[in-house]
């Protein structure tokens, strides 16, 4: 796929979702319960919404983030970092009631996710009234991205404001436990990007990441439910996608997995920028896979020097 820089106008994206601190440990050997395990541990800013917002900024989009963090040192540092990469945080809430959100993950020795914990109670401070106070951000955006950490009542308001602004909505179910929150809104989604477990919750079709046929069936089920573009990520196996007119499979770019955290968020951000600029669906998916693969190689949730040029270069390596 040849790069055509002249077509990129980047666009303005409103992001509503979680922001917090990630602590990720990769085991050196098999996990032993009831004792300390040798591992490589790192911390970095995270949260699905925040990750997508930073990736979008790196890819040249204008981004506003609506989220909530604690009125603590981590929240202050997170805000400073977002501003330094060009994300507009004027609508981000500082809560004195809850600490900034946190995500704790344990990876196996191969870099796969063993288990994870998250504490996103601070997102309860995000209200419908707060979104309405920032309705101008909906009106000025070209696309809305949201993750399912948003409280259900606020999610309903977000979709209502998006409809009034005629704003296409891209959504990430975030986890199997939160995916159900998006079910009432499938027919109002421009694009959804679940993994295999999240897609199973939304469609009732169970399949594993190596099952391309199962993923395609689930993607088509989401389209039948009203989603315009359904993209199901399959970790190291790539992704499957479907629309009312076509469907396909894009294999992953073979790479060593250093840390899987944030790979799906990078994919989504690249996909959003590509779709905003009228890139063909197949090429948009390839750019998304490129972004995910680059992130898998990075020890952190976001590649700090991610760029459109880097995505294209990685595709042809």
C-alpha cells in the first residue's frame, strides 16, 4: 500500500473514556501462587480512552478527551502529559472523591495476558450534565470514540448528543464484563472494535482467536444488528471485519510480543484516522494492524513516536 500524504486531513475526534495508570508485570517463569514471582514490572499512563486519544494526537488528529481522574499527583501528571502531546483536556474532571483510575496486569513469560485488575470508580463522577455542558465538543467533532467504562446513564447521553450532532460513533467494549453496556446501541454505531470474548458477549457466538470463520460470523452478526463496520481483533492472529457489503481477514504482522497492553487502542486510533480520510476499508484495517504490531513491540501502552509515516514504513518492512 503506497502512502498518499496529500489525502490526510486528520480530522477532529472527541474521545470519552477512561484514563489512569497502568502497572504491568511480565513473569520471568511460570506463575507460582502464594509466593513472590520474579518479573519485569513497568508503569505508564493508560486507560482505553486516554490511550486512543494519545495515539490519535500522534497520528495528527485534533483530539478532545472527556474523562475523570483523581485530584491526586498521578492525575496531575496524567493531565500534564496529555497536554504535552496535544490532547485537549478542558473537559476532563478532577475528582476529590476517588483516586485516579488504575489497571494492574500480569503477563506470562511469552507476553500474553495472564490476568488483570482494574479500578475505574473515578469514572462514576462523569455525569450526563457534564457532557451536556460540553455539547460544543460534539458539534465541532468529526467523529466520537467512546469506551464502555462510561456509566450507563452517561453512555445514553453521549449517544443522544452524538445523534443531535450527526456524529458517527466508534466504540470499544473494553472488557467482556462491560461489553453488555453497548448492546442497546449497536444500531447507532458506525464502528465497533471488540476482541473475541467481547464479541461473544455481544453476539452470543463463542469462538477463539484462531477461529477466523467464527470471527467473521460474529462480525456479520454485529452488522445485522445495525453496526456499520464491525472489526473483531484476534490478537496475534490479526483481525476480521464486516460491513453490509463486504467482509475480510487481515493477518497480523509477525512480531515479538513485548507487552500487549494498548495494542488494540493503537489499532482503533489508526482505523479512525484512516476512516476519517476516506481510506479504503481494507487499507484502513492494514494500517490498524500496523499500529497494533508496533505497540506490541513497545514496553508501554502507547508508542511515543507513533506517526503515519511509521505505520506505512512498518507495513512494507
